[in-house]
C-alpha cells in the first residue's frame, strides 16, 4: 500500500474591526484523511478534539455565545471539509495547519498516483478553495530513494530532482484550466506486490494496513455475459473529458465478445438508455451504438449517478451477474448513498470504473469498483485508451474471490475495515485496515 503524508499551512489576516465568524473550506475526497489540525489565532494555539457531530456543534455554539474564540470542523456535502472560526478578534493573523494522509491509486503493477484537490465542483459551480495563483504557494514531496524510480505530474512548473528524489512546486500552480488538482504519478523500481504496512501504536492500539494483489490464474467463462456502459454526460465532462469518454466507449463496443448482450446509459441530471433493455451484440446493435458514440455530448446537466445505477440494478439479470462499466469524472454531490447502493447489489452486479478529467474523485471511482469486486483505472493526459479499456474488459471475463477471511494469530478480537469483507477480482487489488487493542 502506498501513502503520501502532507502538512499544509494557510495564513490569512482578519482585517474587520469587530470579532466575527470566519469559514474556511478545504477540498476533500474519499482518498484523503485529515488526521491532525492546528489553528493559530493571534498568539493563541487551538488544538481541536474529535467529538460526535452534535456534541461538537453544541460546544462550539456555547463557546461563541460566551465570547470565546472557538473552532468547529466537519465534512459537508460535495467533497468539502468546512472549518468555522468563531469570534476571531479584529486585525488578527490566523493560521490553519492541516496534516493529511493520501492513499495511492495503483494503475499498473509498477505505478500509482496521488491527487491533491485544489477545488471542488458542485452543482452550483466550482469552489476555489485554495489560492494556488499566489506567489507564496509551496509544495514539496520527498520520495523514498529505494522504491521510487520516477515522478511525473500534470503541473507544468513542477520540478523533479531525480538525484534527490524530490518533487516540488514553487510560487504558484501552473496547469491546464480544466485540471483543478495536483496529480503526481509515481513509477516504482520493483513491481508492487502484496504487503503489510505496520503503523505506530496509538491510544493503546496496534494497527496495520494489508494490501492484497491476488493475481490468481483463472479460466474465462464461455457463457454469455451482459455489459452495461454508464457514461457521464454532465456539464463537468465538457471538452476533453467527454471526448475521452467517447473514445473509451468506442473501444469497449468494438471489443465485446460475440455472444454478449449490452446497453449504453447516458446520465447527468437525468438518464437516457440506448435500448430499453440489453440486446444481443450483433451488426445492427453495433451500428446503433457506434452512432451514439460519435454524437456523445456533455449536455445532461448535473452529475446524478444514483438513479441510473438503481434502475440498472433493479432490472432482471438475464445472463447472471451484470458487468457495469462506469466512465465519469466522479464529481457527484453526495457519494455515500451511491456507494451504499453498489455495496448492497454487489452479488448480482460488478462495477468497473474509469476516472476521467479534472483530477476526478479518485476515492469515489475506486470505491465503486472495490465494493463490487470490479477493477478501477484512471485516464490521464497522454494515456493510451486501449491500455485502459482492454484490461478492464478482460478482467470482467474472469471470476471473483468470495468468502475471504482474515485471522490474527492467537487473537480474534480486532477491528477491521471494510467490514464485512467485500468480493475481490482475481486480477484486482484489495486494501484492509486492521486495529488491535494492546493486551
């Protein structure tokens, strides 16, 4: 498993003449964990404590009413973390210090990437959370010299020192207008294999992370399969993203097995099916699908993935387990209900995902595949379309591993995430977090 740990500081000056409440928004996604926060208001250092949401909010409101400077933070909708600073004194310097852990997204046997979001796309538009155009923006990453071979990024003014294995950005972030994230790609010296990362003991608990790459031999099934292609045609997919989605879909359609059934579903604020129900893959259905591919547009408004998936899952499975391929930028307003839906229907439907454009929500895209035993990949600038699509399609023809069990020798009293364990592709990857109380 690959992690990136980062510490960020944001300094601002409260110039108002009276004490006021100040809000600070930080872009988040499902691959990021804020594990420590510190606020410096003037000369006062505030270290927030983790509390249940209702209790924390009550303490904050009471402190503000009494005239104290107080901090309240919580995750809100649309991939944002919001911090409220109450009763910030007039003419005061404030500093926000966040310590963050990123989980790497494996793309090949010897490569992975991490994404540092700079803003978040919401139904009401982008939220410019981090000022990356200022002259004092600094980003530096020290890589493990024994494990990392090369580092590349979407940031034009990013600099990689191959000798010291240091990637850095100074002064400001210079990237394409439609890329609102810092994306860092790592190439490893050796192939990534199954491994265990043991963490430091905290609060009387031992903890570790297990990464599993089964890579088991499996025989492809000759029985007919049903393939559903779900294409994000929301406004945020405009430009190069919808073009890449169209290219992916064309390769998928041209590569389907001869005896398969398929359908295409476009979605945004609403959804549209190519066929009422999945039909057999033949010359006629292929021509209709190809016509749709050539006319694909980002013209369906917002990004509402829940309803089309619910409709697909509720349809009768004619060929056994459905193979659902989702191509999206992952910018949905509320991902958790979607993840719950996929998890609840994972026995009859397996999701494969390709994240496209604007530094998509890698956590959402990967979780959709992980929860159903599918495979996830990401399409970035310069990537080969066929190298992304064909492994996905091949993986869908192989079976999945069920009844996975985890045992800790001489101790079965441990906590595990995810729980219960989900299915896993015989050609995929799987991450398990364990926590064991010290005896």
